[in-house]
C-alpha cells in the first residue's frame, strides 16, 4: 500500500470514529433508550430462517437467554417479544393508546381488506364498529333477551348427543357448529336453515380453521414487502381460495335479512331494528366514522370477524377442557358432583346455573392458563416510538406479548405445567377475563381486549355444563389423551378429540 492510501485510510478511520462517537454522545445526551438485546440473524434475512413451527416455545426459550424483552430482526421488520407481567402491563395498561394499533398481515388483507374490527387500525372506523358490535349484540340486555336462542341451540346438542350414545363424537366440530348458529342468530335473530347447516357444516369449519391457520403462518411477503407480489409461499392465493366458501354463509344470511327488510316495506320493523346486521345494512352506503364509505364489503368483513373470532376459539377451549378432564378422572368426578349438586339429577343445565358452578369455572380458567387459545395474543403495532422496560420500541415494530411463557413461569405460577384448577378457587376474584390481571390474559387486555368475552364465557360454561351434567364421557377403546398443541394464531389440539358419551342418569 502506498503512503497516499495509508493516509486516506487513516483520515477515513478518524472521520468514522468521530461520527460514531458524536452519534453515541448525542444519544446518551438525549437520553434515548437503547434497543433491547436479541439474537443476531443473517444479513438481510435477519432471524427469519431460524423461526420454528412452535413460535411460543421458541420465544420462551429465547427469553431465557435474552430476558423479558428482546428484539428480533425479521426481514425488514423489527419485532419485539415481551414476556413478563411487569413489562406487559407497561404495554397494555400504561401505554395502551400507543399500542392499540394493529399491523394486518397480507393474509388478513386478502380475507377482509383489513376492514374488520380485529385488524382495523386504531381510529374512528374501528371505534365505531366495535361500539356498534358490543352495544347491539353483546350488551347485557341483548344477551339476556337472546337466551332463548342459545337454549334452543344447546337443546339441539343434547338431542344430537343422545342419539349417538356409545359412539365417538368429534367434540370440537360439534361445539363449532353450535357456536356458529348461536353467533349467526345473535347477528340477525334467525339461524341458518338445517339444509344449509348440513350442507356447509364440517366443510365450513375446515375453511374457518384454514383461514385462521393462514393468518398465523409467518409469511415472507409480510417481512419483505418488495416480494409481496410474488406471494412466494402461496399464502395469499390460498386465502383467496378459502374466503368465498366462508362468504357463502354470510351472503345467505345477508340475503335473508334483506328479504325481511324488503317485506317490511324497505323499513326495518320495530322488533328487527335491534339486531346488528339490520343496523349494518342501514349504515350501508352511508358515511361512518371520519369519511369512510360503508358498503357490503365492510359488512362482510365485520361479519366474518365475528363468526371466525367467536367459533374457532370457543370450540378450541371446550375441546381442551374435555381433553384435560378425560386425562384427569378425579377432576372430572369433582366437576360432575358439583353439577349434580347445583342442577339436580332430573334437570338439564340452564344459563342461570353458571354463576353457581365455581369448580367448573376454575377448571375452565385453568385450561385457559395451560392452553391459551391465543398464546401470543395478537401482535401490537405501536403508533409512535416509546420506551418499555427501559428499552426503545421503535414506531411500527411488531410487538408480541408471550402470554404462554407467563403461564409456564414458575415465578408466576406454582408447578405451572400441572393441571390444578384449585389454584383458581383461592384467587377467583383476581382472575376474571377482563384483562385486569396481567398474569392472566386469555382474552387480551386494554382497548383491544376481546369484545366477545360475555358471549364466549357464557357459551363455554353453558356447553360444558350441559355435556358434563347429562353424559359420562370415555375415550374410544385403546386410546389415550394426547395434549399436543398445534401452534397458530389460535392454538388448537394437534389431533382432534373424539369421545364417547353415555347417559349419566
Ligand atoms: C373462548 C373464546 C374467545 C377467546 C379466548 C378470545 C380471545 C381473543 C383475544 C386474545 C383477542 C385479542 C385481544 C388483544 O389483542 O389484546 C380477541 C379479539 C377479538 N375477539 Fe375474541 N375471543 C373469544 C371469543 C370471541 C367471541 C365469541 C367473539 C365474537 C362473538 C370474539 C370477537 C373478537 C373480536 C371482534 C376481536 C377483535 C377486537 C379488536 O381488535 O378490537 N371473540 N379475542
């Protein structure tokens, strides 16, 4: 190397050092917080090639190495994983407004255009739609008034199971179809007819599960927007193939409801005015929120949200409860003794019994702890840069709240991997579903907390009380319960649970 080159190199090195030093100095003078630690990935790809199928396990292992908040570079996106109650509180309570935004994946845009409540950005459209949904469908008054519809659907379950005594039943599928009918009936006061139900039945469930799976699958297009048009994994294409099958049922419901409005002379009749679908149809083509036009696309997005959000989750948790009870016969026995005491041998379960079923409630809560249906909740998307746990979270990073790791943390729960409902009998007042206790958030917390809690909680308890009070359950000959999970945005059992009913009384 000649002298000139050495001199140039020296000058460049000095300049680089001076810039670096003044940048660092400015940072600490400004008090800018450092970024969290995290594993190094590959250039450009970041940590993306190292992600495992069971993200919740992998995120928990990484937390053991990097602490309760760490950073992952995934392609062009910065992701943060948070897994301690104290830091989760900073996100969902102390800085809830900043973290109330969502970053819809391409799969969600393909499914609903991001116009549903679940994926809509935090803002006036989301607020209006969520308010309408909660007020028109899930207010205390409306839920009380619609008890007859739920009772009818649960009676159908009783009849179906009674007809199949001694034969294996797929628990998740049965619950899914029941919850689907309950939700549709709450939307517009009617149910889908038996023919459509029979025709679409299991296939509809398959499509909803597929849609949910596609939403939870890491997609290269989300991490490299320049590649989005190539849809390398075919996720967008698969989603576009699945959606019409789901829309078919929504279309038939919308058609029926529009026929009713037409029969009422274009004006909804007084008693129909109250259902959510009627109101959404009235809003059609009007302006809601700040200047967004509202049409059939938005209506279908919201219906899809409610149908998909409510069915798969409810079916999943009921299936997990039944699996845990079949695995733990002593606990099953205690549940059934309580049911006999509260309901009586000659009666069937009713919704008013639910508040007296403390042990069953503890069993459900313990199942939500061990098998949270949304183990990482739904990633948050801060609308501005902020500091959590002393670390910088840049604006528009993807923030995962790892509730599964908290469920498994021995510092939070004694013997966390054991199924022990009794722990909820001691602390019931602290562990409701409303998101007030950050150790336990099966329905999320803050502004984005699940709005379906009143219905979800009622249906899970009512269905379980009915199934467990009226029938004894056994596994098919020679089978054992497996409690393996299949990770996704909704974490289901890896293999569906089949159980055989026998009359109890
Ligand atoms: C066992 C049942 C259920 C579970 C475990 C569950 C869980 C959740 C969770 C964890 C979230 C995200 C919360 C967050 O980001 O903090 C959520 C959101 C949501 N859930 Fe549920 N859910 C259930 C039932 C239902 C039902 C029955 C409905 C509707 C009838 C529903 C509709 C929704 C909607 C619309 C959202 C999006 C809320 C928003 O972003 O503002 N869910 N749910």
